[in-house]
C-alpha cells in the first residue's frame, strides 16, 4: 500500500536529492494523516488505550527510517509513525494494533503502541524510557557473535529519557563496545509537562555525547533537508566502524503528550520561536520554492494519503474483534515455545 502510493509520480526517475526529499515528504504526509485519523477514532471512542501523535516530529523520524537499510535494526518509539513507515512497516500494522484487531502483529493484545516485527528488524517498543537502547545493543551484539557485519541499530528518545539510568547504562555500554548504534534524541522541550530546565543542567544534550565518548551532532528538527543529511551521515559513520552516534534534534512537540493532554503547560513563546515551526509546512515551502512541486501536486499527494488511510481503516473495522472464549492466552506467537502446564 505505502510503496504503491509513493511510486505514483515517478519519484524514482528524478534526481536523488530531489527524489529522496519528495519520498520523505510524502511519508511525512502519510504519517500525519494516519495520526490525525487515530486522534479522530480516539475521540469517537473507537480506540481503547492512548493515542500519541508525532505532530512536529515527522521530519526527524522519517529521516532515520530512510537512512537505514535492509538488515539494520530499528527500535522506534511512540512518535515515530513516519520512521516506521519509512523503514517498511505496513500501514495496516499500525491500524490493526490501534484498533485491537487479532490479525495485527500484536494479535489484539497490546495497548496499541508496542507493535513490531523483530524478524524484519523492527523491534517492538518498550514504554520504559531508555530501555530500547539496551535492546538494540543486545541485537547488535548478537550480530557480532554471528559474524554479521555492516549493520546498524537505531533507536529514538525524547529529552526526558536522557535522565534515566537506562540511558546512562546502555549508552556507556555501546561506547565501550564500540557498537554501531545511532541514538536519535528529539529535544522537544518537555518530558510530558516537565520543561528542559528542570531536567538537566548541561548547556545542551549534545554535551552528553563527549561525556560518554561518542560522536555527537545537532540538527534543526523542523528542517527536513538538515534532518536527512545529519541522520544519514550518522548512520554512515556507525556503519563504517565509527562507533555510537548521538544526534540531538531541537523541535517542539506540536500537541500534547497524548490525545488526553491539552498541552496547556507549553510556553506560548516557544510556539512562536523557530523550533515551534511545523516541519510539514517547512517542507512544503521548500518544495514550492525549489519548484519540485506545485500546490495542485501537493494537494494530490495528500488526497492519496487520505484515501490510503481511509481504505485501510475501513478494512480493519470490518475485521472481527478478539474473542476471549476462543483465545488460548499463549503469550508467545509460536505456541511450541511455550512451557505449558502440567494438568495431570
């Protein structure tokens, strides 16, 4: 579905930089439309659990998803809809998980955000902040022990997650072992409702890179061009043996922590600052300025994204809900791996 959507317009036939930018933008639009649909379903009472939107973070997320290759490992978090799509997650996976379909990757058992396909390198997220770093480290260690070379592992984190012990232990481990880890930090100014000046005393989160002995870089998280360049360079350095890479992006979360949160604590001056720009609008302006697209083409791309999302949602809504009377309650997808119980 996603690949067919992006093939329209012969993106592959145009120059690389332009083609990559357009592909990234269209994935951002698809992610925004999907998130908006989830928000609508949540308000209609169709979603059981939380809905966490990526509004304002799509440029950063899509960039890491596009920078990775087949064989790499990606551990996205709740605001990585665009990155998931760019890495190859089927659109229907997110919808099935959000609506609790038993045909989804989590079989209707999850609180709708922890989906993944580990065999494809897409790790199911852990809500505890910072925990995914060590999971990626473990996967990269497994690659090393198996003699698999040339792979990279990436995960994302918010500014609040850098204050956890899991962040410290895992980043320190990755640095000592020189693992090809790429850690993307979205410095979106708030850990839920706690502002950054109440989270850390260093001048910038980038200072933590040298503290752990890893390579660090910063980027404007509202600028798609910059995000594509910086994340691609970080991934290339890690793949070439440069060890862990830390990328800190400055941006503003343009919504609450979840749909249950009105974000009334956000300082109005931040919304007016450059980091409060909507990365999607910035990307649209760039496309128009470069004459890579016109208003009609932008509108058609959005219409195609809306159609794709509506079709998938309609499909999933027709699927049966989980039946507790037929559920075997086996925690593992592969039943033969379960220990079972002795009922004798």
